[in-house]
C-alpha cells in the first residue's frame, strides 16, 4: 500500500520491484490520481483521506509513504 501516492512515481517503483504483488495507491487528490492513472500501472487506486481509518484494508505486508506520514493525525 502506498499512502499518499500522489502522481504515482513512488508507486511505480513499488510495482516494478514487486511485480506479482497486489498494490494499492491511496491519496486524497483527484488531480494526483488522474496523473497516476496515466502511468498504466496494475495498481488499485483509491481516493481516500488517510486521516480516516485504514482498518478496512484488513492486512497489508508493507505500507510505504514518501512524504505524507507527517500529515496523519493518528499514525498508529
């Protein structure tokens, strides 16, 4: 899961590295999603405010964030 995936550049690195993984890109900006989708990655893009609970995603192996964790109110 890539939290704060933005335009998808970090998500692309994850998708290239973990080719058989199910990857989810989360962001709260529609314009960033529009750019990310142009990359043509096999990624599930979800428009979401990550200050809301991520519990609905059940279990993930890796949560990656390049520059968004500082904006989350409840990081645990």
